[in-house]
């Protein structure tokens, strides 16, 4: 019973859309230029429960501080019904922004909804906040999001704390935008109504160029260290 | 003849000045990683009259080269930086390279 409950909960976590993130799993308050878009394809595999899913995300810059975030997960395995997850749509408004020569501090507000892709499921209204603190080679991202389920859909919530450090280059070139390698460490929690909160820690690396990001990591379930997931993702500036 | 020659020399100098390209540097705050500033470079290149735009994360600047004979619109350039999500500060005109 405990194993099947765990499987269901893990499935529900994996089907929660992540939307646009510069951390591996966290949201960020960094900009998408007006009229610009960033696409992301992510693969995640839970090695213990043999669950695989892909998620497609899109971030669109409406104006300088206004961004639309979309996410749609799809379960690759196990087979069966309800493989297509629900569409998450969020509007991110940067309410506070302080920029310096080699730093930026930003606070964004998130609001939107979850639209079911199956008639048998209900939607949700979601709201939260995201903050980014960047200085020199370090970046901190924090997010908090609550989804109030409609009708029979249970409420859900998440938090993330992400830390990124630029491994190389130690110093940027005088002119031009080169590639860089970043180290990522994240702590995240996922809660669903009538379930206990799952706390997870993620370690990974990112290769970041002007138009592409390639990244990967390992996710450990702190509630049960035997539960691990592998994550692989790519982003493209469209 | 001598007068005509001097007139031709002066006319060519004026012509060279008229078609020379301007280069500007904009100081920008808030830039973080390579992926984040791609949008800034795209915005700047799209501006009318801009021949080339380069970004320096090291110096926190963007360098914009205008097409010959085209004067830059500083307000448009600053707005392009804002639209990319960053904060523009001072704009410096770099004398055209010899």
C-alpha cells in the first residue's frame, strides 16, 4: 500500500509543470526580452519507480517586466491512461528590481492557472513569488507557488531554493558572449493535499552559451534517499 | 587650378566626415549570464541604423556601431536595453576609428 501510494505521489509530482527556470528546477526572476521567447525541453527519469516524463516549457516576454510562462508535462513511461499532464500558465511580473554593475536583485509575483487536458480532471488557480539574487559569480533563486485545486482537484504547493556558481570562465572576455559552465545545488519541496511533503535535493551542471543551455542533474528524495531521479534538459532562445 | 585642387580636397574631407559611422557605448547594469544577454543583443541589432552590436559582460557595456551617415537615437537605444530587462546608464560616443 505504501509503495503504491508513493508511486502515485511521485507521478503527481512529476506531472507538476515546472515552467521556465534558470535553475535546474526552480523559477527565476531573470528577464526574457520584449517579444522574445525561450523554449525548454526536459527529460526526467525516476530510477526507482521506473517513471519517465518529458516537459515542454515556453517563456514569452510581453514587456520588460512582464513574462508569460507555460509548461506541459507528458509521461513517457509507464504506459497507460492520462499520459498528457495539465497545462500550467503563469504570468510573472517583476515587482522590484535593483541592478548594479555585477549584480541584480529581483522579486517577481506569479499568478495563473492549471488547465486540465482531460475532462476527468479539474483545474487549479495558482499564485506565488520568485526572487533572484545575483552577484559576481553566484546566483540565488527562491520560489514559492501554491495551487488551489478546483472541484475535486487537491491543493498543491512547492518551494525551491537554488544556488548556482559559475565554474568557468573566471573572468569574461572583453567583448563578445562566450560559453560558461555553472554548478547547481537546489533544495525543493513538493506538497499535495492529503500527502506528506517530499523534500528533494538536486545537484547538477549547466553549460550556458548565448543561445543554448544544456544541463543535467541528479535529484535525491530526502524523505527516502533510495528514491532518485535523473534530469536532462536543453533550452533555446527562440 | 590651385583653388580648384583645394576645393576638391576640402570637399572629399567633408564627404568622409559625412559618411563616417558612429560608435556608442552604453553602460548597462543587471546583466548576468551569457544566455540572459542574448535578448539584449538582438534588441539592439534590430534598431534602425544599427550595423552591429556587441555586449561585454566583463565591462558591463554594449557597443553599438551605426551605419554610415546614420545618427543614433539615444532614447531608442536606452529603451531597447530596458525592453531586454536591464538598466541603461550613461551613453558615450566613441570617435570613429581612424
